[in-house]
């Protein structure tokens, strides 16, 4: 059944929190966070990251959600509704749409790899292989053309299938099923990892801060990771915000999302680093950490196959709940602005993403000689969104809330028209008006100059 505007939105606060948390928890937490921590020296970076999440991430997240809930519209309609006299703000919506499509294009490539690793691990093809062979398998697979595209296509279909079912019967229902499974799998992985001989070193690496490891670049990385992990700056939170009920508390909802996202990122560290150290591997192996390093870890642990399959299923679930939130951004726009049905919107947009995404997938293999500004197509999409689009999006959202929307309207939204006390309001407003824009501008300039 097509969802209609009368039935717009999530049915409960729990549904909203789980869906938005599902959107936030993804490859960013389990694939990107551990290797970024590994490359930036461990514990001190995590503390910096947590500070960014709560001091900047939560206020910016609240701002983005306010835009969605107040307007009850898609990313373009939201700005048309809230700034009817200043059409220029609509370009913010356009930027969000483009960012969501570009992120989805390269994100679905890595999500597809994960499906391949479920197949490889469950069919026993990773068992007994030497580290060099495992690295070769990763290279052969990602450098190929058919299988990466095939798995990316399957992932796009899975996501589209859930989106077509609608907000309550698709997004909300499936995230309610998938998120608890994700948590259980993650806890099992942590227990396995912590009970390995030599796990201690990994825990020290994660939790003993060494501030001498923090450089200017790690500060940039920490903020970039916080924006990416919380899905800030590309309209996913405007879209989901428009589905949050009027009586829900936006402050506690945002705290829950940020808290759960950070908790899962740290649990991924706990699942991965003790195992990496226990088997004498390097924590700073970069993006291939989970695909090239972890299979060796699984190989050398008792019950490794089960844990390997469990881990890649976990990664797939995390990616899927995020791709759902990415696809919903353009789908809601097409449904509300172009008056397409959900099915048509989901299918046509997925097809468009597959066409752009195919270039990203092939940029590891047949197209790896095509470089733009020294980056492969995949690298370019990642770079464009992480360095430019997300920080610009986040900056403009905070300016919109801090300087454009009347203060009384912002308060009205956070206090649910006076029903909640919102005692934190002054601090929030100060951050959104001054601190967040300055910090984001700094990051943006530093990112561009780097
Ligand atoms: N937050 C997701 C992750 O950490 O994997 C990535 C993401 C999802 C970014 C949705 C942006 C977005 F709109």
C-alpha cells in the first residue's frame, strides 16, 4: 500500500529513535570508525570524537531534525515551507538531495562487498588461507567488474524493497527487527574478542589516551567522522525529522541517537582491536581493516567461521538500515514534489544510483586509471561529500536555525509548544548560533586547504 500524507510518519517515538539510530549506525561505525581510530592513535582520538559528538553533533542534529519536524516536508519542501520569501534556502535542499545520492552511490559499493563476504565466509572460502591470499582475494574481488556490480545491485534492490513498503510497514518495521539483532551480534563479537588471549593490548590501545598522538589532522578527522556517523548535513535527518511525531521530545530523541551511535562505534572497537592485537596484526590498516585483516583473525580463532559470518551479517544489517535512510531522502522528495508513487520513485532513483554507483565500484578495477584531481571516482565521491557537502550542509542548517528561523519558533519546536521545559535551550541556542557555525567553518576551510 502506498503511504499517504494522512498516515505520514513513524508510529511511535521508539520507532523514530530506532529508525534514525539505524540510519546513523552503519559502515561508518563498524568499518570506518575502527580504522580511523587505528590511524589516529587510539584512545585520545576517541575522547575527542565523543566531545565532538555531544557538544557539536547533538545540537546540529537537533537543528536538522527541527527543520524536518516543523515543516513536515521533504528536503526541498521543508525550505519552501519555512522560508517562503527567501527561495535561496531551497538550494540547501538541492545540496542535500545531491549529497544523499552521491553518498548512496559509493556507500552501496562497500555495502555490496559485505554481502560478498557473507558468501565467502559461510561457504568456507576464507578458511585456512594465509594473510597474503586473503589480501589477494580482496584485491581480486574489488578489482573485478561483475561481482562488485552484482552485489551492489542486490543491495540496492534490498533497500528499494523496504522503501517501497512505506515508512511504517517498511522502514520502521524492519529497523525494529534489525537493530536488536545487530546489538546481540555485536555483543557476541565483543565477548569473543575479549576472551582471546592477548586481548588486553587492544583494550589499552582503545581506552588509554595518549594525547601526544593528536594532531591538527586528527581533529579534522574526528569531526568529519562525527558528521558522517551521525548522518548530519545531507537531509537524512530532515527527512526522518518530518516523520517524528509532534509530542516527541527532540532533545532526548537526539541524545538517544547520538548515544547509541557512539556506543556501537565503541563496541566495534572492542570487537575488533583486541582480536587484531591478539593475532599480532596492525590496527592502522586503513579501509581494508575489516575485509583484509579481520578474516585472518577469524581464521585463527576457535569457532572463527561462525563469528566471521556473524560479523559480516552484522555489517550488512548496519549498512542496510543506513541505505534505507539515504534512499528515503530522494524518494520522499519525488513523492511529495513530483507526485510519483513510492514504488516508481524507489525504483527509478535506485536505477540512477546504480548507474553512478557502477562508476564508483569499477573505479577499484577497470576504471582505476580514471582520476579526477588525483582521486579515483570512488575517492572523489567520498571526498566531495565528506570534505565539502556534509560540512557545508551542517553549517547552513545551523545558520538557518540560529540566524534565520525566529527564535520563538525554534523554542516552540524544542518545547513542543511549551509542554516541555527545555531548560537547556539557552546553551543549545548559543552553540547553534555561534560555536557550531564557527567550528564548522573552521573545519570546512581546513578541509579545503588540506
Ligand atoms: N551514518 C552512516 C554511517 O555511519 O555509516 C552513513 C550515512 C547514512 C551518512 C545516511 C549519511 C546518511 F544520510
